[in-house]
C-alpha cells in the first residue's frame, strides 16, 4: 500500500471544504493497511473492494442513496448529468480538462462481466502530486502501481490510461477508461458553503469600515443586502 498527506497534492488547498474532507477521509483509509477484499465495504473486515471503498466514504459523508456496486455508481452519476466520457487513451487528452480532485473515475474491462452496464472498476481522483506533478488516485484494487511499484489493497495509485491491449491473463478482456464525474452535489455544496462564509466575512468587514455611517451603499451591505 501507499499513502500521501493531503498537503502533498498540488490542488488540494484550492478545493471546497467538502472535497477536502472527502480526500482527507479517503487518504486516512490508506494508512490502515487494508487489503483488497471482494464484497466488503467495511474497513473493520480488514479490506474492501473498489465500489465498497466509494460506498463507505460517501455513506459516512452523509449520502443516503449511494449504490453499492460500480455499475450502480456509474448509473447514479450519469443520471445527474455530470459524466465526462473519454475516448482517448492519452493522459494529455483535452477530454480530461474538466477532471477535478474528488471526481469518480470509471473503467470497464478490468475483468470479464456479462451485464447491461459493463463498468468493472471505480476510484477517486486526487489531483497531481506536488513533488512529481503526476496525477494520482485512491481506492481499492487487487493490483495497480504507484511510483513504479505494484500495490494491492486500499492505496494511492498512479492515474494512467489503459494501453488498450488485451489482458495477459485473459485475452478476451481489455481494460478501458470510460470517463469521470463529480460526486453528485458534493462540489456544489462545498462551493456554496465557501461563498456563504466569504459573504459573511465581507459583511463583517463592511461593518468595521470607519466611514460605514456616511456611505449609504456600505451601510446597506452591512445590513445584509
């Protein structure tokens, strides 16, 4: 497993408070030496699977309607209308321009499935590391890499686009990055909260302005206009 401190992420300090808290909570799980455990959404079981990791974080953040599996989580964000499909296999594609810390990342073809929505993997995007400038993600898996070292379980991983080649263990399976989406209402809630705090600070500042008694517009702002 690998872990990072939130402060090691380049964009962390610029994120809304709710997004920062999600990232802190996700990275805290990487410090618990949790394995990959299929079917688990509970760290007390000693491990979690990819969608269980997402489910645990979001239910503990107060979400009541989070689906338990990755196809359900994919459908959940698609219904909210904020999904960004990615066709390119390049990590420099313009299709990734809107990718932000805290977004959910979705793959298909990481193993063989036969279902209507073939999503097989999900993780959380963390942003870029300050030290390397490389994009990283967090979640649970039975085998991805970070800094060139294969990692297993709940960990930080490099965010890389699949090569588009069949699996070495199953030639009928080819991993594909399908796209990304912000967690429903998370970023908006955080931004609204920060705007409210900023507005309250501005009002308090206006109240303390020496000429507030003689400036009608300033006085009006001080009264909550």
